[in-house]
C-alpha cells in the first residue's frame, strides 16, 4: 500500500467548513515560509544523491541528483580517489528543449515503484562497468564511460524496463506489450516475443506483483545471455476499473485491470525463449494450487528458480526449472498459518552452484539460511534474533553477508557476518542512535555506500571501506532544514510499544497542549524510527501548538513474527486498541498531553486508521484527517487484502468488522470531526473509497468534511498541492482541537 499536479477542490457536507479557510489561516499561509520551502524542496530531499552504483573496479560511484527545488535528476560520477564529483549527462542535453513524455504504462509502473522524480529516474550499468544505459521519454541512450560518447539506440517508442544482458552486448526491454532486444554492435532492434496485447502482456509484471510483491520486472536474462524468461500476464478475466480526470471529463478515462478480493486475478505463466526468437517453452508448475508467481531468479551458478504462492499466501514452493523442458523440481516448501512475507533478494544462488541463501520467518523472526543445491538445510547464516531487515550483498570470496537492521526497531545499522560467525556491526562514524541503510556494497566487498541519518542530521550518503574507514561522501546540494526536530523516544505500556514525542520548540513548562497522533498502524510499515527527515513536518505542526506522537502497535513489523501476525482476520480491533493503550500509557510519562483534545492523522492504511479512530472511539479521538483511506477492504487488491483477512467467501466476518462502512452506518452513534483527503486519480486506493464513506456518513446524518485532490494519485509530489494540503490539515486541527 502506499501522489500528477492539479487544482484542489473542496466539497463539504457542512457549509460551515468553509470557515476553515478563514482570513486567519490565509494570513498564516503567507507567512509560513517553512511549509513553502518544505514543499518546494520535496521535503528537503531534492538535491540529495540517489540510485548509486559502484563500478566493478571500485574507483567510481555513479549516482543521480536533482537541484534543490527540482524533480529532474541528472547523472553524476564520484571519483573515489579524489573525492570529487562531475556531471556526466543531463536530460536537457538529450531532449534539447522537447518535453519529457511518458506512456500510461510507464506512469503506472512509476506509481507502483513510488517514483515521482523526472529526467533520469534509474540507470543500468554493464557487468564490466564500461557502459551506462539511461532511458528518457521512452527511448534509450548508451553512454561510453571511457569517452563520454552518448548514442541513441534505434528502438521504437515507449520502451519500458530496459536491462543489459549479463555479457553487456545486448539490451532487453518491453515495448508494445512484447519483449524486444537490441544488439549493441549493430544498434538493431529485434522482437523476441510475439502476440502481446493490452490484455495479454509479455514481459510486464502484473499490478499485484508490482504493488504488493515488489516484483517490478516481467523478464529475466539467462546467465549466458542466450535465453530470456518472461511472464505472460492475461488480465482478460480481471475486473476493469476506470479513472476519469474529473476536471476534464471530455478526455475520457484510463481503464486498468484491478483484482478485488475474492475475484479473478491475472493468469500468469512463465515462458523461456531464445533471444533470437522462436518457440517458447512454458514452465510447468501446479498453478491451480499456487497461482501467484512471486519471484523469479536466474543467476550465475544456479538454475532458473521460481517462487510460487497459494492464493492466501499461507504456503509457497521454491522450484528449480529445466529451461529445455519447462519441468520443475521442488527445492523447498514454506508454510505459515497466518501468512508468508516475501523478500525479493532471495533466493541468492552461490556462484559455484553449491547452494543458495534463503529468507524465512519459520523460527519466529527474520532468518537467513544457507541451503544446499537440492534445497536441504545446511545451516542458519543470520539467526532470527539478529534483527535482520534486508540483505546488502553476499561477498562470495570472503563468504561474508552484509545486511542492515537491529534488534531495536527504531534503530538500524550496517552489519556483516561471516559464514558460521556472529554479526559484526560496521562503524560508520555516525553518532548513535541512527538509522542506516546500505545503499550499495561493491561486488568484491571493498567499498560501501551507506545512507545514514540521525535525529539531528538529514540523510547523508557516506562512502566507506569495508573496515568502516570513511573515504568521502556523495555530495549533496540540497537545502538544509531551518531547525532540528525536538524528538524524544519512549517504550510504553505492558506491551512495550515504541513511541516518539515531538513538543513545540518553545514549549512552556506546565502548559497542556492538544495531541496529534501521526499513524500508520498496519502491516509492513513502522513510524517510530530515528531520522531527521521523517520528523520535520511533525515539528512544524508541533510548533503551531500541538504535541505530536507516534506509536507502533501489534501488526507492524520489526518485532517478532507473532507480533506482526496478531492482526490476522481483523484490522479494526487490535490495531486501534494498541494506539489507544500506547497513547494513554505515554500520557502518564508526558503530563503536558491534554487527553481531552486528541486528534489523529494518517495516509493510506494510516488514513484508514485515522477514520476508524473517530468512528469507533470518538471518546478518545476528537478529530481526524484521513488521507486516501481504504474504506471497504472488499475494494482493495487481492494479494494484500487476502494475505491478512483471508478470502471473503471464507471469512466474510473479517471484512465486515474491518470495514469503515460498518461503523459509519451505526445509527445514533456520534463520531469525531473527520476530514477526508483523497486524490481523484488514485489507482491504488481508488477515490471511490472516500466517496463510499462520505455517502454512508451522509445517509447516517453524520457531518464530515471532504477535500478531493483533483487529478492526483496515491502520491502527492506537486509542491503547491503539498503546501495547501498541510495548511488544511493545520487549520482543521486548530479549529477542532
């Protein structure tokens, strides 16, 4: 679960809501330079490096970066020896004044990947590090690193998801619903698959694969670069939903296949074909029992390997494929009574083919195992209590695994663990507590790029040697925030909920202030973590006269498997009860919190939680701002919803108790003040979710307020819309708390 620019419309169920935009907030709007700067700098993140790659010789780091108030990214090279960076290529030098254009398919794919930047949003590096591939406006450009020469590749328009072959001599991509390749020696395009249509695509990941599985590709090179494996995704039986630009109904709409719980999914199969084209060999597995193709890996040393899941994601099989026949053999089976979490970094085959690394939560927490080539267990490499959150690199020559995480959920550090040894923390020189993620580790393990931030520092991209020695830092040109958030961390309640408190910087002793809970509260995401960037807007809100708090209750990750799975079949009870229990326990430690004036705000699952709070417990929560809430889980997608609530045909009670409509329709029950905000072009949580809730509340005689963001999706990248949106949020809490 997880914003196209447009005007902001206001619809209100009560005319009095127009007073929220009274002269006083308008005056504040003109004076609030922070909110304007926060929005124009894209949360002070524009101008910071991203998408970094280390060249095989460990001498150069390639990265993308925009200007401080721009979303357009440029390609740079950082020389390790000198610590200096230079500009390699700009979108302007290619477009020469033309406007960047994107197909509907590419726009949707970027939405799934949460990419809101423009220009170069990604790039690929050949295996030898000599060539760089960039795409722009659906066309491909090859950069020779030794000379700087840029060549436009002779493809047709609308290229999606391009990748070098392992030998660096070819590039494969999707265009017009089929897979193509181009031979770099001749600069000649060839169609590899045939017959792709809008309803039966070749080489593109289907919606739930992108949105929920983090599988963004639909084709894979063989290690010898002679074959391609590709998905055929048939959506002819999937329900279609249409999005219309409400400001321009004359333009018609865009229709997307969107599988809702209990209804048909895309039918996905995996084929193998020679790169020269020809007969496709289809992979044979029990697709009736395991309809989801979750992961595909075709790596040096290992066979073509697929991970398939049953519909409810309580069982999955890892299969090795014979590319000549399509037959499969079972490597291992995973089962979980609640659900199985995916990690696309696994399986990771060893280069010598002797085995592979595997991720499991079978023993109560995240664990990395070494499996033999036949799938049998060799040993546990990273134990379930190590706090593993993600793999950075396996350095084979040293039999060393680099990963990030920590036993303490709000913190994260870089670790390495040799086979059979204990994890060792890599010192980055960043003061603890910190939140660090290894952006990249070189193949030989000699160089590390670590994204580090603390409560007092914005994200920095540090370049380190393997022993933690600092080499330098990828240069940033970003604007720096005008203040440091005043953040305090707690563990509260009998469950030990992690919590943060942000007070006004000019807080006066003994003064009670209204409270705003910033919430997500659902599976896959925590909100309590160290880092300056995530608390800037919270500090701005606190400085307006609030105490801003955050909690991670049961159902969120980073504790134990059982902690996360406690919400199975019910999103509406334990999740909200834990927020209330944590709030009340924190108030015992922070007496400045006025428990008679509590508001709550969130987006997506957090929007669901915010609306749920004022519908179910208006005695605790007096006002809520709910952004893009899932209102009825029967209207969200299959892979996410059925994982937690089961099939609606089998567990209708889970959907009933988890639906906001259940509580909106309750007669004679008052609710707290509620502001709903939603992008009208949202293709993840569709706008009709909010309309359904508004309609149910209207029929029940329950006043509420509605702010549609015209033409926006689930993300809100437009600076002016961001600024205006948070002015409304502030005004709403000022009025109602």
